[in-house]
């Protein structure tokens, strides 16, 4: 099977399981009697039984030509045991009538519309004088039902309105996912964690997944007085209209709910407290979270996936693809958040970042506020010096407690910054950026290695190195403790910091220039990794000054990062010891991490969301998971695939990329007002920030894996992440276009995220890497791989990157037709200058082609010219080939 045919075939299979389309020869089947309704397509079936007092719904998946029950609509039993979780308790009192379970009131059902390719069933009922309507739609070719709920309340008061479904297979599942962890039985999963929300439960190849209808959340807003309370101080809050706080939606997944022997998933309107750091508690005391609503008409919906024969613990990959296709792709084609060509960001942000003097947090009349330091050039973020004739330099961190440090850590990394600086120095012909990049490499290579490992921080005042920001104990280690181990005076060696630096050094060598000091330096560290690789394929997270591994996080999910280093080392050295160790690390991740998504890294437990290493959420069946180790594994498996060409490694890279979507905003919720959040990432399943500045790292990894796997969705997600990584920049254009209206740092700079603690909030700035400088690395990464726009006819890929959207591309004979749209011209306040991008066209034979770009006449170009074609976009959005005249033989049709 050729590669292109294989890709078309895979695309067909994905479409067959996800997209709605008429199924030739497989029309929807409908059977209706006075007692029963059955609707089915080739994948799923719903059986509705009309009982004397309620409606029973059972959902089936086709497996080997037989129907297997997977889920059912939950109806509250008359009696429950004493272990029922509070959300589902029925207590005496008036408040009980404001706790509504939609399935309880349904009493009639009828087929409302029937066509060959779709069917709609309407169910109606009453709960305590509140009318409920449920509309279930099934299309041919889908393995999910769309379910919409409408309610007309007798009063404009509500505690909750929920739709609940049980998973038919009892006992502990093989895999579960919801966007957040619980730490108590009255927690829910608040919509503040709805980046790409889903509740997924899977066992023995059977899967049920509930995906909230995000369009309905934005379309049907109900305001509620007193909603979205916060159970901690509102520090650095963004001003908002308290009369326009929406009634939240929330998910719940409970494996042992007490009202059913089966796991239960619920979704609907329900308020919750935001509790630091960061959980979502619904107060089930008698009426304490009953809310007065702006309307008595409520409408919400969701897609309910039912599947048999799913790949064990990998059913979520289909949900990931669905979320991007239904929501992300539409937002991706909209103008925001990019407001100018990426090169313009570089011209504004780099000078601002280099000259920035830091800030102090001081007391204000309404709580703490930021005071910027000014007029002290010696405090500038960029520091440079000569050491025995070697030119060195680096960026320092921005937070006051760390301002003395130049950094090469797992989070913030100067070598990553240098890669971006070198790219933009070449692109904008700014030699000072290239000089700074080289100084950073010299500085990094001067760090003292001990047995190959090296420190992560340099104190510019003391002119001394600090191994890392943490000092876990060698003795008296307690995995049940919640100590942070922060110690940036006497920290211990951290392998993730060293490996991050080593990996970026190799990327610098590959994409920028080959400094002769890089390879020997990284090889010494690579030998350290090989030597300290445990028999199970894991490398401990910390080592003390005597190079003894520390017990804290001795078992971890950071191995993708080390695999990345060793695979890249193997690619340049062909040393088999590096490859063997990388393969061993890969096996550890695929066997021990991926099945339950146990992404344990230093940030999972030892940062702001501190928790014990033994933490396990027994209510949802989830472990803590952090996206740093997710990103590292994506890069690690991609590199290992490139040096081995073994398809299982690319398959793992794709699976991890698919999982990462649950931490990337595929939409822009109405209740995220601090900034436009689409495309940005969050950190973990026990934190709440949006637009965290790790987005720039995912931009590189997603585009890389997208090219290796020829997946349009991953390319789009990577470009969206790159654009989002520059959203939180103080720019007049961002303010005018309602992208980022609340800047609290000088022009060209920004914080590390927004809404960190679960409410509209502008948090602090930690460092340039976790802000605009990191964003410029992300933009450089995608431009280096794709150019300003990218079309590959061999693999059916077409994507706009730098302020444009590719809306059509085709190849007929030797005639190429491409239509592009200027996203910057589509802004409310458009970009007012002409700019040039590179259009990269791949997958062509070595011959001449006639290119028709938008409405321009055809131009005859060679395949070589088409690989890097300069294209001009003017302020009115007109797009044409730059500097090209019509060649003889060109055809205009």
C-alpha cells in the first residue's frame, strides 16, 4: 500500500467513525411501537422502553455482528445506600426540588423526524412542575448520539440540572478521563477546566464518552447571582461585571456513586466553589448553592459516544480528533489571536525583554499589586560578560525571589531562547540576536559537569552555580508528605533540567550552527544517563552532590525527555549504547505510563499544585498528570522514530499528542474574559490556568509529529499553540482587538498565564522563557518546519501559519490552484502594513507548474521555485506572488 493511499484509507476510517454523512446502503433503522423505540445505524443502537412512570434508555455498540450494551440513562432509585456521594443524595427539605435529574422526569417518547441518514427522537416529561424535553439525534456513520436538553423551570431558581448515564460494565475500568482530579466526594469537574472537555470510561474494549456541546455553552448563557464563588483570596483579580456571571456547567465522573453499582457520568448546570489548588466543590448543604437565574429556560447538550472494540486504553484518541474537528478547526480559521506578522513580535518583544528590570510585589489598597522597577540599567534582564576572552550572556528570571538567576531549567531555558534568537536574528538580519544566541551557548557550555550532569541555575551576584531549585532529602523521605522541597540556595542536581538543556543544545546544533563544544558536552551527559538508567527503564529525578539518586520521584514519567536526548545523540554519534537506553526508556513509558496516563514529573507534585507522590483520585480513577512530561514524551518518541523508523514509536508519539488535546483550549468560552484563550495550553489536571506559556513547546512538538504522521489536525493544533503563546503580550493591537485587555507589564511583555486560581486573574511573570521570548521560540519552530503557509500534495496537507489561512488547494495535471485568506485583515482592527510570507509547496514532480493564487493570473514556476515562494499580503487582504512577472506559457485558467 503506497503512503498516499494508506493516508487516504486512514482518513476514510476516521471519517466513518466520526463524521456525519449519508451511508449508502446502510440507512438508519427505526422501529417504533406503543411500548418501545429502537434506532440504530451500523455502529450504535438506542433502545427506549416506555414504562408506566418513566423512560428507560439503553445504548448498544455493534461488536462482531452482535449488539452489546455499553451504557444507559441513569434514573434515581427510590432507595440508596449510606455510601451515596453527596451530589446524588435526596434529603428532606424544600431545597430538594431545585436538584433536578433530567432523566427522572421523562415520561413520553416519540420519533420526531426520520430520514435515511438521520433520525430524531423527542422525549418529554415533568419534574415538580418543571418541564423537561430531551432531543436525541443519530446520523448514519456516527458512533455517537447528540443529546440536547431543554428545561422550562417553574421558578428561576436552581441548584442543579444534570443528565446522568451509567457505564454498563461494573467494577473498576481500564481507563478513565475527566479534565480534573477530585480530592473529596463532593467535588465536581468545573467548566473552568473545559479546555477540550470529555468524560471517558473504558473497559474490555467498550467505551462510553460524554463530550459537552461547547457551542451551546456559548450560545445559551444563563446568568446567576452569586455563581462561581472562590474559596480563597482574589489576588491580582481582573475586573468583571458581577451581574453577568454565568451559571456554570460541570461534569462528574464517579466510579462508585452509591446510587448505582455502575460508574456514573453526569453533565449539566451546577455551581461550584473554586478551591486552591485547584479543585471544584459543589456545596450540597441544604440549598447553599441554589442560584437565582436570569431566565427560567435552560438549554444544554452533549455528544454521547458508545463504542465496542476500542483499542485498550486508547479510545480517547477518537475523542481527541472529534474535539478538534468539531470545535478547534472552526476557531483555527478565525482571525484571532495573531495581530501582526511574527517578525513584528520579534522586533517589539526582544528589546523589551532584554531591557526589562523586573518587578516587586507590594501592598495595595485592594491587596497585592505589581510595581515595575525602572531606570536601573544594571538590573536589565539580559546580562553579558567576558570570561577569559569567551563572550557569555543570558537572560535572568523575572520573579523577585529568582531575579538573581540565569536559568537553564526544565521550565525556563536559555538554550531554547537562543534557538529562537538565532532564527529571528537571521530572519530579521539582526546580528545582535545571533550574538546573544552564541553567548548563551558559551555560557551553557561553561557550566561545571560532575560525572556528566550539570547545574541549572547561575547566580549572577555571587557568580556561582546552583544545581536546581529543589533539595529533596536523601533520608527521611515520605511519599505521603506534601513538602515542596524548594531550595534555590543549595538545590540538588535535577535530571530533567540537565536533559532539557542537553536536548536544546542538540537542536541548536542541528538547526542553527554547530558549535564544536556542544557534542562533547552532551555526550558526557548522555553517558551519565546511560550509567544511571535503572533496570526498569527509568532515570531518577534528582541526584545529590555525591551523585546518589534521591528517593523522591525515583519512579517518574520524565523518561521521554531523556529519550529525546539519547535519540538525538544517537543520530549524530551512532553510539549503540544511546539507542539501547532510549528504547528501554520507551518501553517503560508505553508499559507503565501510557495505559493510565501517569504523567508524574517534578511539577506534578513539587510546584504550586503540591500533593503527595501517592496521590490517587479514587472517585474518578485518575492519577495526577502533568503536561511537561507529556511534551517530553512527544519529542522523545518522535526522535526515536526518526532514528529507527519503527512505526510503534510514531504511534506512541501520536497517542500522546492526542492525549495532550485535553489540556489545549479548542474554543473560547464566554466566561474566560481575561484574554482570548483559544489554542493555549494548561499545565496539569490539578491546576486551572489558561494560556500557560508552555504552549510554545507544544507548538514545536505537535507540528513535528504532524509532519511525521501526515496529520492535518496536529499541524493545525501546533500552529494554534504558537499563535496562543504570544497572546499574553502587552500590545496596543491586542487591547484593541479584545485579545488581551488587562496588561500588567510594559509594552512587549506579559505574564506566564491567566486565571491561575480559577477566576478572572492576571498572575505574575516568572521569566522570559515562560512569556514572549518563549512564544518567539514557538513561532520560529513552526515557521522553520512549515514556512508561512504549507501545502503538501503527496499527503493532502494545507495550512496557513503566519497570519494567513489556506482555504483551498488542488493539483490537476500541472495546474496548481491555491486560495489563501489574510487573517490579519479580518481582525476588528486589521494590521495596516503589507507583509511577506514564504509559501512552501511540497509533493511535486521536478517540472514546471502553472500556479493560480487566489484571483491572480497563472504564473509558470518550477517545482524548486514553489518550495519557497515569497507571497505578499497587503493591508486589504489581497494576496499575490511577490516580485514575479507573468512568464511565457502561463495559463490564466
